[in-house]
């Protein structure tokens, strides 16, 4: 089985991607690979940050790896928080980030937003990228306790529940990460077929 390092310290992301990949590929988390670093995200775009993460791990290990960077893009806020989603109000404090988002949207009718994921794959030293988008709306108050990040205030188009009110299987029917992962898996599967 093809094994590949996932350059993230976010356990939720590892679980979500494993639930999509099932047994087709063996995903090795940074922890399992014995790598304990905080990978920098210094750039202004998801694409550059995703590349930075996979390049960093490739330079360290010389092994095939991938990373992903995700942002919540809110139309009425000029696509903010976007690349700064994790540190919008406070570094990785989901409650504070949600509070700031709802405050900034207070009184604004246009609640349209999208999650956008970019996966960067480093395979035999060459980089490939895959994008996944999930459109939806931001609620006026949080609901649900599953998931992470902005899940409690995001309702994907085609549902009346927030991501945080869904099981992982339900979230995967809509999710940005699932869409990007599906493209990435298809690419690896096609490649394996050619071996
Ligand atoms: P990063 O890709 O780790 O930089 O993630 C950016 C931030 O976006 C995370 O800290 C979360 O706040 C948010 N985020 C990423 N993916 C999701 C998701 O699937 N649901 C809700 N929030 C997410």
C-alpha cells in the first residue's frame, strides 16, 4: 500500500482525510513520523502556504507527503478571514475566532461564505495542487458541537444543519476537504494504475 506523510498537526484533519481515503492509502501523521515541528504559514495565499508545508516536510524527510491549507472566505468581508482563518482573533482559539466573525457580520444581510481547501502533494520531488470548495452561509449564532474551527456557524448549501450538527459522514457529503481529497486520491489512483 502506498504510504504518504500528511504534513499537519491537526488531528481533526487527519481523521477527516482518513475517513475519505478508507484503506486506499496509508496516511502517516507527523506525530507518527516522529516529526515535532510547528510548520510556518507565512504567505498571503492558501496555495503558497500549502506548498510551504509540504516542501518543509519533504526537505526534512525526502519522502512523499502532502499538506492542506483551508480558509473560510466570507463575501461581505472581502473574503476574510481567508488565509488568516486560524488566527483571525486569536491563534487557534476557535471560540474567539467565531465571536469576531459574528461581530463583524452583525447587521449584514449577505451571509454568503465558502470554505476553500488547497492540497499540496509532493511526489518524487514534484508538486501538484488540488482545490475543493464548499459554498454556504454563516449563521447568526453557533449550533452543534461536532467538528472544529468555524463548523458551528457554517451551513453548507443544500442542508439546514451546521457542519457541527453533522456526523463526519454527513459533513463529507458537502465538505471542501472531501472534494479536494477526492481529486487528490483520483490522481494517485490513476498514477498507481500506470505503474
Ligand atoms: P489551517 O488550514 O490549519 O490553516 O486552517 C485554518 C483554520 O480554518 C482552522 O484553524 C479552522 O479554524 C478553519 N477550518 C479549516 N477547515 C475547517 C473545517 O472543515 N471546518 C471549520 N473550520 C475549518
